[in-house]
C-alpha cells in the first residue's frame, strides 16, 4: 500500500488518538495535500516543526496499527465479503445453467444482499 494511502487509512482508524495539533498536521498534509511550507505558514511554526509533528504522528499511527490491527482486519473482512459476493453470484449463475432450484436461487440472493449491505458499512 502506498504510504499516503496507508497513513490516510490509519488516520481514519486512529486519528482521534492523536493530539489536536497532530490531527491538523496529518489532515493538512495528507488529506488537503498542503506542502510543509504552506502548513508552516498557516500555523505560524517552522517547516521543520511541521515535519517533526507529522513524523511523530505517522509513527504513532503505525504503532497503534501494529498493536491493534484494526485496519488490517477491516481490509481482510472487506476482501472476504467481496469473495463471498462473487461466490454467491457464481452459484446463481451455475444454478440457472445446470438445473434451476428456487431454494438455491433464494439463498444465493440473500447472500448477495447481505454482502452488499456489509460492503456499504
């Protein structure tokens, strides 16, 4: 995963555990795509101060993920739901080609609906 995407994802999971200043720095740098110089000017601090704050926040986000693994588990669940959805679609298609069963079609439709709702969460 690219570093920017990784930090943005970790920020979504653990951002509230950072200080307000760190949250702002990560928000400006990763989500608003401001440069270190722009952030420094807006915040009235040095470019090095901005960089240090961002680096500390990045380290904390990565350490929280190493301990808690919420983002990893979320990604695994999301990928699993997608595999379930594809399998249910394949079952419906196979059912229609090989000898139709209304019960199989209904169960596969239920699986598709539940997996669709789960992927929207």
